[in-house]
C-alpha cells in the first residue's frame, strides 16, 4: 500500500468510526460497520458493510439501512471526492450477545 493509500485509509476509518459511534445510539439493531477496498481500483472497489443484530426484524433492518446509506455517503464524500454509490454499501446480520 502506498503512502497516499494509507493516508486515505486512515481518513476513511476516521469518518466511518465517527459514523458508527453515532449510529449505534440512533439506529435500531445497528451493531458496527467495516469497509473493504483495493486501492489499485479505488474508489470503485470501496465497499462499506453495515452490520445489524440478527434479532432485528427485516422491516426494521431495511428501514435503518435506508436511513444510513446517505449518512455513509456524506461521511465519505469528502474523502473519496465523490458520492459512494449505494450499490457499494451493504447490510449484513450478525448474532450478538446482549
């Protein structure tokens, strides 16, 4: 990874961490998020994964996911220089201990 890639990755992590901390308190069933990227194909390869508790209903998950998409896009736009396509943001379920 080049020096500029590392800098970009740190900024992505910073923005997503702030979003994650805020979203955990305001979005039902949201647990955490992560990202994957191949900097040789950046930003087209950037994918953000939003993880929800597997006990949340499908209806709530979809509603919360729809609400989070523009927040992810807004957080990352200054970093990547464009709006991240919604197709590069996905939701997953994960079992969590309560």
